C-alpha cells in the first residue's frame, strides 16, 4: 500500500510470535525491521500472546475461576520458553509487547522481563503488557521497578463488572482493570483501543476512561481525568513508540500529524464525548480528512 498508493497514516506493525516459534525465529523480525523502515511504515517490535481471555476461561489465573473450581487456565507458552524468547528479543534491541489478561500471565511475563534485564542489563526498552485485566497486588510495583509499560483499553471494562465478577469472584474484582492502582504504583500507562475487538474511535476510549463506573467489589475510583486520558492517547502513545521527539504533542519541529476536532473538549461533558468528531486530520503535512469537503460532496450528490 505504501509503495502503490502512499499510506495516509503511520503504521507500526509487530513481528508476532506464533505457536512453536523459538528464539531463532526472531531472525525474521530482524529482517522485517530492516525491510520495513520508512517514515510511514515500521516493523520494529515483537508481539507475544501469553494467555487468552477471562470470558472464555483461557486467561491464566493465579487462583481458580469462581465458576469453575479446579480451573485456572494455562499459559500459552511455558515459562522457560517465554523467558528465552523475551531475553533474545531484548538482546536484539526489540521492544516486546505481550498480551496478558490473567494475573498469572502478568506475573509470568514480568518474570520474563526481569530475566531479560538480568541477562542483558538495563536499557529503556519500554517493554509493555497489553490489557492487564487482572493483577495480584504484589506485582503492582514491579511495573515501575522493571520499566514495564501498562497498555490499557478503557473500552474493555465491563459496566459495574457485570458478568465478569461471576467468573473471577467478587473478591478479585478489587484488582480487575486496576488502572488507578497501576498509576499510584508509578507504572507508565498508555491507552489504546484494541481495535477491532473494541471501537477504534478515540472519543470512545476517552468516554470510557472518564465515565467508568464503580464495581460492587470496591476499590479506588478508576476514572481518569480528561487531561490524563488525552495524554494517554497522544503524548504517551508517541513515547511508547519511541517517537516522543516527533509525535504526540504540538511543538516546534515535530511532525505535522494533527487532528482538529469540531469543538473544545474542555467544554464537553464526558457523556457528550462520543458525539465529538474530527473536523480535519493531517498526516505529515498532508490533509487526510476534511469534513467540510466531505459535507460538500454529500450535498452535491444529493442535488444530483
């Protein structure tokens, strides 16, 4: 697409570790990193799935599911194999992003990141864990200690824990989707959509972050302020991609990747965020969407 048509957005793709892959397969990731390295397209990090999802009983938990005694799920990759993959990816200079839903998977992956640090030494790798739906409180401080980023998706949080608490148990709901606890523990946090599993629209992410309802299992207020949520999808998003010098904030010398909304978010109540639209988008100085032009085209079509 970039060669034939020109990409309208910047795309950062991972090399995804597949079942059966070993450390030697990361040679393909090295080749992709060199092959796809333009201003608009890059393939410079590694993605791993450590477990599944709570709803399907495939998330890897430290204790049994509430509705299924004796069942905790299982890791998709054994500890030794996962650590070998993460250590090698880290040695090769890759950022590693790992899908972790259950608290067992989160601990397993934090252990793998600790093994990489022990084997290769410290570097600002910005390795990250995607989702962190469940976490044991003992693992909260390890994010800051290891420099691991918590990549969270506000749209995934079930309203009032409905259905979810039946699977994990009310007591564990205290540390489900624990965004406030992660921030309080000093973890670097970035927000994302997880599209196509959840809506792509940034306004949906902001709305979910600002309006999250309390769960009957208790815990702190996990709602995020507008300023913090905006930071999570702009500045922090640029930072986690190692692009903080060029993207994520309006600054002299930064790339002209801009979005103009149809109203000032500071004057919008959280409930009204889903109605906010992009009036104009610019990528690399080129207009990629203009609502005035779209509206004009619609009117002309209707007249015809």
